[in-house]
């Protein structure tokens, strides 16, 4: 009985803490490869990626001030565990305006997820990327 109470208390503490392991509260990214592979060819192209990525509303969740742009601070806070190099924000900011649009963020993410630079995501590359949002 004491073990059950301790386990329940531990779970309550984890839930009350807001699950600190999830830096921006997206929770479990319950996303399947087949949902994004719209043509069923076993690969996800850039257009399929953008449609799937936008459907998840991940950009909107990261955009804490709801201005439809990611500041360097918003990006840094979200991407801390993604293993990106320190120049990712600058490199992804294609128009050099100091913020990331939804399109710039999506293009940057696709480029990182596409490990072999073939312009397509296979199941392993997709799994790597989706893990960002778990």
C-alpha cells in the first residue's frame, strides 16, 4: 500500500511539474510516417513534409508571442535538445530579417531531418525528426 501511494505521489509530482522533459509542451508527438507519405511511395518529399508539418501546428506552439514568427529566443528555447549547431537560426533565416517564418522553419527542419540530402525522408529520417517533438 505504501509503494502504491509513493508511486501515485511521484506521478502527481511529475504531472504537476508540467513534464519538464518536454521543453515546450508538445507532449507525445503521435505522428505516423504513413500519414505524411500521402502518395504511398515509402518516402516523404518536401511538399508532403510541409503539409504534414503544418498540420501538426508545431510552429504555432513554438511561437509563444503569437506573432507568426519565431524569434531567436523562441527558437533557442525549443531547439535546445535537437542537436543543432549554433548557427542553425541564422542559417534557417533565409531572408535575414532576424526571425523565422513558418516556411523558413519548415525548410530548415526538412534540411536537418533529411540526413542523406536526397530531398526525401525515409522512415528512419522521419523518426529522427519527429523525436524533436516528443
